[in-house]
């Protein structure tokens, strides 16, 4: 009798323990949100419709829609859907893969990567949105996205731009010191790091130093003579990107290129410093990264009148500002700016070869980027991925 009683007691305790362990595991799966990587499964690639970029966004939307989903946000008070579809039809898009979404809080800017929703996703496919400040502003765009999709949204008092962060989807984040300290002037590095860990569920943060010189703020003064930058003090997506959880692509400048122009010499100095930081860094599991150097895109110069004098602006040109979808890479190209420049053509052939080897399961589609770069951004800047 005693033995039977003890056996039943042990059996009940065992059942309770199993239920407890199951409950803990289930709770963990509900809360194991991760900040996904660009190369993770994409539900849709999103753009904001603006008249200013009507030639660029339809072209990229057309290309992506051939195989993958595209979402275009528009404001019905500014643009009629008939007008959008007519422009898209001229680009021979796949209508079954493009969705138009009316947004009342659509910003005038099209740089959705920077101010748009930061999606986190858990193992059950549930999503939530993190809403950072954007240069001290709260635009209302992300709140409307969250409401339309019935997603929880969590705010932050910190400023952060999507182009300034690069995730490997496993808990490692790349950020750039000059940009983070500039947009969060009252915060320390440790405070910024703690906020990212809390809000994005990352465990490992790698601080790079400076971005490429062309991405400096114009307020910092000229880079050389009367040549000014036109950037935001170091967005990571202009020079360094994850290709997979353990592989990093980083822009590089050769010694010969550095001798050609002082801006290239400064770019080499900064990129070499960042490269060495990555060489001495590890991922969230303590493993070293595979680091692949990619040639730096050519410098471009634009003359601009400021008051009574003329200056030159050098926008950020970059092969790193690419878009990743499930099926393809939209890779910036610059060969049309100098069609007879064999040096540039050979460089782009090298870049294309690197991308084909690095992304063997995706089509590499080259698109001219110089026009968009003249507005101070690139393809990655005008797009944002919704994780699947």
C-alpha cells in the first residue's frame, strides 16, 4: 500500500514537472523575438511612393515583383491608385505581387529604411514593432503601420536610423560610433548599447568607428578644397553588410586608389580601421567572421551654388547599399556614368563576381544608382523588409 502510494505521488510530481517545463518552453517560444537580418525570409519589400522618385521606385518594384512580393505605401490625398498603376504598367510589373497600402501619416521623405518600422519576429512567426525616434522626431507612420497590421508597438526615447544598424539575425548588431553618438548626443556608448540590447533582443554589439567620408555631415566642413560630403555621419549600410550570419561584406580601397585622391585616402584609412575591428570581433557565439572585401564605388561630384560661391558635393556611392529579397540582390551600378571607362567596368565585373559567389541562390540584378545617390541615399535606404 505504501509503495503504491509513493509511486502515485512520484507520478503526479513528474506530471507537474513536465507541465512546468512545457509551460516554460512555450513561454520562451512566445518571447524569443529576434531582430531579423536582411537575408532572412522576406514577406514583402516595402517602398514609399513619392513623385520625386517615380522613375526609380517603379523600376525596382517591377524587377522585384517578377519573383517576390512588393508593398508600396501611398497617400490617397496626394496620389490616385490609377496613376500609380499606370506608371507601374509602363514598367511591365507583375500585378499579382504588388500591394498598394494607403497611409495617412505618409512622410514626405521616401527613406523608409531609416524612419520606418523595426520588425522583430519570434519562432511562431508573430511580429512586433520597435519605434525609435528619427533625429528627435516621432512621425506617426510606424504607429499607423502597427495599427493596420494589429501588431504591438514599443517606443524608445533613443534616436536610431535603419541604415545605421546591421543585424545578422542571430543576436549580433553592427553600429557606427560617429553616427550613434551624433544622434544621441546626451547618451553614452554603454547607454546606447543597453537600449539596443533591451529593445532589439540582441546580445552582441560590434562598434565600428567611422563611415566613409562621403557620408559625413556637410556641417562638418569640406573633405578636400571645396568638396563637401552630404551624409549622416556614418550609416553602416553604406560600407558594411552581413551576407549571412557569419559572413560580412565591407568596402575597401586599394593603395593605388588612395594615391589618386585625398577623399579616397581618408576612406581607406577609415575602412581599414573598421576591417581590423571586424577581424578582432566574434559573433554572438564567440565565432570569428568570414570577411570579404568589396571594391569601393567610384566618387561622383556635383556642382552646387551656395550663396555667392560654388562648391562641390560628393554623394555616397556604394555597392553595399543593395536590396536583398528572397530571390534576388538589387545591386547598385555606376558603369553608365562613364560607359567607356574600362577600369570602372572591370571593377564592377569584380564586384558582380563577388556577389554571385556570396549569394549563389539569388539572382544579381544591376540597377543604375547614381541618380538616387545624388539625393543622399541608395536602394537599401528607400526599402524595408517585412519578415515572413
